[in-house]
C-alpha cells in the first residue's frame, strides 16, 4: 500500500481536495426497467472495453442484486480524481453510456477516495502502486458544485435580469438534506451557478429541478442559451447537465466566523489549452496559505477542461487584497499563473508580473454577481 503525502490543512478549518493523488472508487447504482436485464447486460458488454481504455481507469465490476434483479451496481476504480472527473463530464462519456440509457429507470452515483485497504496477506505493495488517501479530510457536511453555460451575445442584460429576480425554492429537501446557498455570476456571456448543499447533492438537485420557481426561471432563459436544451426530455437534460457540470476540485475554509463585512466574489480564470488542471492545482496549493492568515475566509476552486472558476469569501473588500483573493500572493505564484492563464481571453495584454498587473487581473477576472441567497436558518 502506497500512501500519498499528508495534505496541508488549515487549523480549525475545512479542507477537501481532488488533488491529493489518492485512488478513487466510484459506485453507480442502477435501477433497470423490468424485463430489460439482458438488454442492459448486452449494452454494458459493448461499452466496457471502451471505458477500460480511458486514461486513469483501473478496473470495474458489474454486480446484480441478490434480492431484486432490476437493481445493479457498477463499481469502478481510478488512479485519482482528476482523470475520472475529466471523463465523467465529457462528450466521450455521454457517447459511451448512451446505450444504457434506454434500459435504466434511475441511477445514483457515489464517489470516494480510498483511505485504507485490507488484503488477505501482509505482503509489501508493488513498486509504483497507486496511492491511498493518507489521512481523513476535515469536512462540514456541505457539498459544493457548480454549473456553467453560455448565453447568446447581446442577451446578457436580459439573462442577468431573469437570474437576479426569481423566487427562491423550498430549501428543505428531506430529513437529512437541505439547500444552504446559491450564488449566480456572469462574466461576458458565461453564467456560473454555484450551490452549497448540506447532505446529499443528487437529492438536492432532483428536488430543485422539480420546484416551480426553478422550472419557471429555466424556461425563461431557454431562448437565450447558445446550446439548445429541453429539460423536460431526460436525454436532453442529461446532456445539458453533463456539459454544464463544473466540479469543485478543492475547498479550503479558515474556520474563522463570517462577519457582516464578508464579501463573496467569483473569478473566471480561463487557462491556455490543456493547462486547466495545472492552473487549478496551483490555486489549490496557494489556498492553504492564503486562508490560514489574512482576509480570505474560504475559497473553492471549480474546474473542467480549460475553465477554472475561483469562488472566494473575503473579510472586507476583495480589491484591498488582490493577491490573496486570486491565490497569487507572491511573485513566484504569479509568474507560474502567467504561464498557464489565457490572458488574451480576459482582455489582458500580458501575465500578472507585478502588483499592478495582479490588480488588473482581479478586475478583468471578477464576475458580475447576480444573486447570492442563503436559506433561512442555515
């Protein structure tokens, strides 16, 4: 058994990350339509070797319930979280799993890093074995996730009006799950919706999708989306949510209370082609330092492909601390970011080489806040 180095943690705070290098176990629970068991198995046989060739995939097992033949479990193991997240939110994934869609009534996905492993022998691990999570991460029973999509150029002001004014959905999902906070931002024609849920994220997302207030606002923005969707059609909805998913890959909280001066801001940080993960890793490393001291109370890094979004809660005005807010608090980190950021996409003429350039980066990357809603008594 190989153990990855201990991740840094903020004393008294919360730290979770997809970048600790540990192995990942994914459990996909499936409820297959009555009588479709053989059709489902045939579809799995056609796709399993394609999935096995995906970078980072180690193995999978397909299991059928002993008690109920319509219930199946697909477990898979991955070298680490980043390759799994890249695949599960990709067009390639949509294409691979499409044959299963007609057979399945419902699915539920659970994702874990492997912390400890017990085998039948005490033999030493083979050289180069993939890592296990070295220590339990400190959590607050809050799941963070985001969606991002683009609207047609010229429609930004109308979309901002719609997304700023809708009624909040019922926050209580069930006895164990509730919505805590929803934050919406706009940068150019790109929308980012970040949610915080206490309990089960999938239960919360299903709950939200059924709320009349949310249905109304989704229908209102449909005419302005660059990519068409029909959320009443399960296949179209599945494609949209896969393309729009912006997973939280790192979160750090200082543990200090949020006062009345706290400000939430979001930063859109596009990376050069193929450099998105490196940029997300850089921000994650820096966050452990900037949340330990200074005005940053909490920070979450969201990443997919070449899109990186940083959500920051700051004690005071973000413009008073551009380096910590950007997680570029020293010259070395700013120089590294300069090699990864797509400065031209932000309308900048170069990398953040000095304090003035860092301030310009903050101004150009900062997203327009549309709404930030806390559930009552959360």
